[in-house]
C-alpha cells in the first residue's frame, strides 16, 4: 500500500479556550470587551450584586499611551470622547493657609482627560452582553485539576476553565496561586469625603479648586487632595501618616458630624479657608489605608493562571498609573491571546512584558508615597508640579 492510497488524516476540531475573569472592574471589563470584539467568549465573576451596589470611587485621568489606547482597541474611543472631561486637567498647589503656590489652569490641550470611575464602568458594561457577567458570585477558591484546567468555585457553584485571570484587585484571591506576596501598608491613610453640587452650593470652594485638582501641602505631616469629578462633585482626601488602625480608633465613622469635628482638630492651625472643605462635606466619609505590592513584584509563570491590574501590581495613587496600568494590562493580554497560536505562550509573553513595563511606574508611585508628608512635602510637591507643567508645555509645542 502506498502513502497516496491512505485515507487523509483527520484533524480534531479545536476546542474554544475557556476563560474566566475574576472581577468586573475596569481591567476585567476591558479584557472581556477586547476579547469579545475578537470573537473570544469569556465569563466574568463579580461579587457585587449589581453594577450600582457600591460607589466606584473618584475620577481618573486616562493616559493616551495606555488607558486611552486600551479603549481604542476595545472599539470605544468615540464613546469615551463623549464622556472625557478635557477641561478638568488642571492642577493647583497651595499651603495650609490657602496661599496659592502654583496653578496650571490652561491644561485643556493635554492628553490626559478625566473620566469618573462610574462613567468608565458604565461605558464598558454597556459594551458587553449582559449574560457574560455573573453578578453576586464571589470567588471562594480556584482548584487545579489533573488535566491542567481549573475549577472556579464561587458562592453560586463550580465551573471549569482553561485560563483564569485574576482581575480582583488589591486583595486578590487568585494571586496566591502564583505569588506568596501580599500588599503592605504604606504608612499613609486617606480619609475620603465628598462635596455635592459645589458650583452652586459652595462657589468659593469651586473657585479655589479650579478645573482639575487641588493639592494642599504642609510641612507638618498633614495634607489634602481635592479632585473635581463630574456633575459638580468634589472628592477630597485628608492624608495622614499613621499606624494602620489609627483611623478606626480616632474616628467614629457611623457619626459623620463627629468625624468632621475630629478632622478639624487634626488640622489645627490650618486656615478656615481650607477647613471649609471639611465643613461642606456630605456624610459619605470613609477611611482609605494605602497598600502596595513590592516594586518589581513578579512570579514564575503557571499555565492557566495570570493576573492583571491591582491584583498584579497594586501601587500607591501618587503616580496616577494604577487604572491606566490595569487597562493596558488588559489590552496587552488580549493582544497576545489573539495573535499567538499557543495561548500558554501568549500568557507567558504578556507576563514577561508586564513585569518590565510596570516596574518604573511602581517605583515612581512608591517614591511619591515615601516623600508625602515628609518635612519637605511642600517642596517636593512644588517641584513635581513644575516638572509636570514644563513637560506638558514641551509636548504641546512639539
């Protein structure tokens, strides 16, 4: 019998890759959206019961080369532009007396427009089939199977997947499958507050903030950041360098009026002009201790498990890179999965590039956290703003 007389070999049909994404935050949703556009189905598991179960946080400045690029790959650039607040890219710095030290008020031509976290999440959710997201299904564990697959066990049941992507934030339950590291407390605690309808109810505060954000730096280990959000809302943070349990011991968060009084006591010596932000705040006052993974955090590749966003590299907010890094992680993982024939090699390539890419912004963020509330905080803040202003002007004139 010759070879030519043999029946042609039959090729088994390729089984679609089963992908689970744990966490329907910006990173997880962006990954799901880009893969959806490429015809790859995913299943998202989210512990929140619905899209509006909790507040999503403040405003984000999306960078052209990372966050905006990810949305472009997701086919959502036009929709993003409708929501982007280019007018709110300004930045100001003052001291505890309210004296303005530096103002960058002409920043509308910058390439880092603002968008509220809630608006970004709604944009991404609206671009995905509703049945793709399993709301109210908190992850219990991920169990490895002998064949290399993984069972995702949630409060609603158990399903099997080839690839599990941990997009579940700072306290990721997926991370322990690849890394022993846990985020460490930075020594900084933010006390978050909000001011509603500021343009009409508190025009003097709106004028002080301007278009964008206002930093208030003292050299006595206290600081404040105020951000303009959409819909005439201000979101502020009083910053302290304190032990991890300090805020819970110092403030009764069930009694917002008492928290406002106690915050004023902690800011003794600050101008009434600045303390007016505290007095005008609504009753949504919460502590935000700042955690970060080590700079250069990485793990040995484990086929079938990977991480994106804060699950992979949570960092302090001082570099403004966290959400942008998460969106770009999603875009790059999706790119590798859709262009590399072997999905395991695709994940390994994504991880190797991601480890290198995030090290510099993580180091920058760590340095920002380390210098914040030092005896030279005001000097460091002023130098950073001046450098950023010069860089923006150079880019605009290039």
